[in-house]
């Protein structure tokens, strides 16, 4: 794979460009404004991220989560782009490419959950289970519906996936001008396809992240193939998809802790205890014969130990300054510092595995 192909500015429906244009935006910047101005994106504000039917205006919605993922994804792109150039990982990668991948990932973060049903993964499971229970008894013109369906169509119902629905929404269901949906750039569309396989190719035991779920429905196979062919992906993930996944993980794994403390589901002290216990277990697992007198030193030097230390420092600062809600203050500030550390870690790991990612052999998230 090479960046000249991967940063494809083509759209599924190309249009004639005017020879005299006052629009100085890049194609990827145009994507951003199409997304922000869409009703499909705005509807994310009515779906909560974790806590359903919540009366509080504090907990995250799909919209606020998507904005966070967009921000983290752009930061990851900026870090990675800088490292590719500085470490001379790819002689074809330019400063303009760094700007492009930043814009693509900013857009991809906004879109990554746009196809998810209400109640997230619970909604997906409900849809799958309903079809597994009812598809064989549904009829059409006096015959079983299954008899009319292609095998892939049947598996699409049984493996309904929000990511595949997202691709369908932005390329078809969001009717902006015509049946091409938002008509976004192919580079962006490829980035949001997390699993470049059909429902017939799902293989959770393959050891390769790309076959964990399906990435497109039977009805969207032509669009999928068009996108893949334009960038010569050959059935592989777009490299930027790994960064999008990292941004999503960083956002929800840290935000869920913050929301839980804010709602009173867990306390600051419970979080501290959990971190301390995990830290001790981790150290003793790797050092089963460690003497108790050396344990404290090992704890302070460990990754978990540093997490505990930062959280404790934030709490003590809040107490010293007389803040009204020291627990909330400590956790919120701790989460921000952890997010920064995780962004740098993910960036470094992308560069470490750069060659495998670019030749399509990297199998992990």
C-alpha cells in the first residue's frame, strides 16, 4: 500500500469541477463540513453512550463521544504523521499527507458510530436475535422469505453490525442530493470500514482483527469493492483504521470511568483500591518470589503504580485547595492525563509496526 493511493480524493459519484473555483478547501475538509451539517450526525445527540434513558445532562451521548473520538483521532494522526517524516519511515510521505490524514481521521471519528442502533451493542444483539428467531417463519407471497434471500443476505441479518450500517448510511440512506448519501471521499469511507469482509467471511478464531465482524452488507458490495479497488487495498484494512480504533478505545475506556464516578456508580476510593490491587497482582505474577520489603518499590516503578500516584496527587491537590467535589476533580483530571499518555503510546505502537501495517500483514488492533 502507498499513501498516494490511500489518500484517494475520489467520490463514488464524481462531479465536474469548475475551472474557476472560489472554494479553497481540500476534499477532506469538504467531507468535514458535509458531516457536521447532516441530520444523520445530529441525531447522535439523542442516543446515550452507556447509560440508557438517563435524566442527567452530564453523561455522554453518542454525539459527545464521537466529538471526543474525532479529537483523539486527529491528535493520533498529527503524532504519527510527524514521526513518519522525522524517522524517515516512508520517503513518499509528505507534510501535505500529514495534514490530509489529520483531516480524514477527524472526519472518521465523527462517523465511527453513526450506524449504531439505540442501546449500542445491546441493540445490535437484539436485532440479530430477532432475525435468528423469526427469519425462518417470515413469508413473502406465500413462500418462506429465506427462499428469496442470497446466503449472504441471511448472514447479514444474523450478524447485523453497526459498522456495516454506518457505511450504508453515509453512502446511501442519508439522502442529500441523490442515492449516494453524503458522497464522501473514498479514503474516508475506507477508514471507517473496520472489518473489510462480508458476513460469509467472518472468522473470530482467525487471529486477524479484520475478520472479527462484517464490514458491509450484500446490498453495498459494489460500493465496498469500488472503494477497495480505488486504493488497491486487496481485502486489507486501510492503515488509518487502526488509528481510528485506537481513538475510540481511548475515548470510551477512560470516559466510562469518569461517567461512572460522576453518577456515583463507583467512588474515587473504589477506583484507587482497584488500581492498587491490580498493580500488586501484576507485580507478584511476574515476580512470584518477591520479598514484601521490595514490593512497594516495584509498585511505585510500575505502570499501575504511576497511575495510582497521579490519581492520588490530583485528589490531594483538590483537598488542599478546598474544591467542593475533590473526587470528581481528581478523576476528571486524571482521565485527561491518562488519555494523553495513551495517545502517545498508540502513536509509538503504530510506528513500531508501520511496515506490517502498510503491507497488510498486521493482524491486531
